[in-house]
């Protein structure tokens, strides 16, 4: 496969003392850093490789490992190779707790990268925090990924589910003159955050009414009764916070019922190429929010994205998805931060490096500029719509 890495940021100069005793102390400290040896850096990740959100985790892990392999073939980071240790929790919180215990206690990972799921990460944070293990770009955009625990150890992809859905809903309400809104969600931290965004949008707008809300199991597959109730309530816009497959089922069922005048919008968790490319064009017209442009859309007008996408398809037999984008950005971020942290790697030097990162990626369009007060790899919110099987940007919001 064609190489996936960007040129890394030049490693920052680390100022040290010339005193021999201090050098010995520094060497001893480096040797005691969890997850770090002279030849290896161990990174952990809890993923859904066999559950309802595997469409995000599986390509994210594949792309990250491709990029780590490339770096390792070139000698690693300051002589250390990256080992990404992944555990499958199948979107089950008890399994996530077991996974993080194993990764932190037995594998002694240096950091956690791209762990999927809001309740799963929240269950892991206390264990990670006790051992000072940073959370880097979890595959969750809940507000709690930044707000829960020590901010110094929290780094995320971009604006939260709440911010994305709130801004997307407000934009559609304004542009389309929508007066009645509804929401379908799973009763998890992720789903509740989307539900809260919809409620707050209605509360802040006297012309907008929350007509119906409905909670669902993550593996639910029959939505005909719920959609009939929402149609009877005259819902004009429905926010959907469900896994990938149920999202497709919801929109397809609405069309089968002849309910064509309602609009549907999904959060970043539903912004996936598989949703847009669903067979038969059943998701045509669906809206979605994210802090990045869909990679398939970028492939049509950005040469770097087209080249990367073709290489991905050659290796994996399909076009890249949102999960692949997340894997690329996550791997780039941690590779650049490890380089920037220098050869005398510690948790503190790594966190300092994260807070000083500034780079852009033409493939994904993500522009990163972190600081002590900004731990988001990206900014801004893009409202997209499925048009001819591709998520196409229709509005950009701050």
C-alpha cells in the first residue's frame, strides 16, 4: 500500500544539564517510564471490532497500524518502535473495563489511542488516571471526553456531539423554517448528549417544538412503529443517534412508508461513508455533522486524498470511510507528538509536545493547532448531505 504518513514535525530541542549525575538521573527516569523501553513504545486501544460500531473501529485500527508499520520500518521514533495493542470490547462496557485493566496493568501502555465508545471511555478513565495514562483522540466526541477527569490528560478530535448536533439543527431550522423536531437515540452517554442538544435547541427557540423523543437498543432493527408515531406527530426534522446499520434502517423505513417530507440528521457517530453509500440510495438527502469533510467527497477534488483513497482501496478492496480518516488523524497526531517529545521520552514531555502540535493534512483536510487550553485536533463543524451516495458539504459553521 502507498505510504500513509505525513512528514513529521521536526523534533523539538530538549535542554539538559551537563552534569554527569543529572544525566544518570535522567537515564534512570527514562528507563522507568511506563510503556517505554530503549526499543519500544507501547500504545493501547479499546475498540469495537465485533459490535455495532465496528464500522468505525476496524478501519481506524487498520490505518493506524499501517502508519505505525511504516514508521517502524524507518527505525521508529528516536530508535523506538511503536506497538499498538488493541483489545475488542464489542461495544460492551464490562468488556471495556476488562480491556483497560489488561492494557494498563499488564501491558503497562504509555497512552491510550482512539478507544471507542463514550460509556466505555468513562469507565476506563479512573483506571487510566490512577496510572497517569493519557487519553488521545478517543473515538467518541462526547463533551465528557474533555471534561471528565484531568484535562491535561485529555485530547480529542474536535467539537463534541452536543456542539455538532446543536449547530446542525439550528442551521436547518433557520434555513428550512422547521417548527417541529424529534429525536431517536440510544440511552447511553452518547445518545443522551444528542438528545440534550435537541432539547436545548427547542428550549432556546420559541418557534421550535420538540414533538417526540424515542430511545432504542443499540441492536434494534425494527423502527416502523416509532416512525409511524413520529410521522403522526408531524415531525419535520429527526435527529438520529443510533449505530451505523440502524441509521440506514431508519431512513430506509421512512421512505418505504412514504414519509418523504421529513428530514433526518445524524451526529459525527453516524457520519460514515457506508451510510451515504447504502444500497438503493435509501439514505439520499440525509444530513450529517462532523469536523471533517468526508474522505470520498475529498477524493473528487483533492489530489492527495484521491491518491490515498486509491491506495486504500487497492489494499482493502473498498473506499476509505470515516473510520479510516480517524485512524489516519490519530496515528499522525501520536507520531508527531512522540517525535516532538524527543528521545528522553516521559509522560510530561509527551503532553507538552501534544500541547505544542501544529500541522495540517491535505488528505483529510484536518488542521491541528493545540495549546495548553485547546486539546482539540480539529475545529469547526461542517454540515453535509448525502448526494448521489456521497456526503457533500453544504455549510460550514464555527
